[in-house]
């Protein structure tokens, strides 16, 4: 993993700072306008399980930036609601893997589809030339996602 530039190095690139500020503002607005039917941590945990497959609670806690006891409580709640199940880890029979149920997978997919549809609606409101510029930036945005994920 490469090291992040220093604040001084970043400040020497005003266009980068402006782009970062615009992305931050946009992401904040999109997050704030998400439906609150489940918490952001719950939605992110379901999405992580969809993307990564069965995962230990410790890895989920690290991925979500929460403590292991907090993640254990969240998983217990998700188990009760039928969104996840615990399975024995075949590599370590003392440990458990958390896995999405069909209901959890459907919930995660539906939430992502709803968010994607909402964002597509905003994109459709842009003039064609601005929309084309954003579409041309998709490879760079995907690469940025990879950098952020590490």
C-alpha cells in the first residue's frame, strides 16, 4: 500500500483539493439522503458479506471500524431478523463465519439497486455534455475505489 501524500503536498495541488471537496460534499449528501430503514453499519456489513462471502466477526468489525463487541451485537440482531447465519469455520472449528441468508442477500441487493436508481436519476438530470464527462471518469473512480480499499 502506498503512503498518502502529506497535507503540504496536497495543498500544492489546488485542483485535487477542489475535487476532493466536491466528492466529499456529494458523498455526504448521498449518505444523508439514504433511507434510514437500517443503520449505515448494518447496510455496510450486509454489503461486505455480499462482496466478500462468509467472514469472521473480527474481520467484519475491522472492515466497519467498530469494536468486536459492537459487531457481535449487530450480528446477533441480524441473526434474529433472519439476515445472516453463523457457520463453523472449516479452517478453525472453534471460530464462526457469518454468512448472508437469502433474505439478507435480497435486502442488500435491493438497497444497492434503490441507491443506484436514485443516483442514476440525479445523473439523468445533468446536461448530456456533463454526464458524458462523468461517464468518462468511471475508470478513474473505480481505480480510486481500489486505492481506498487498499
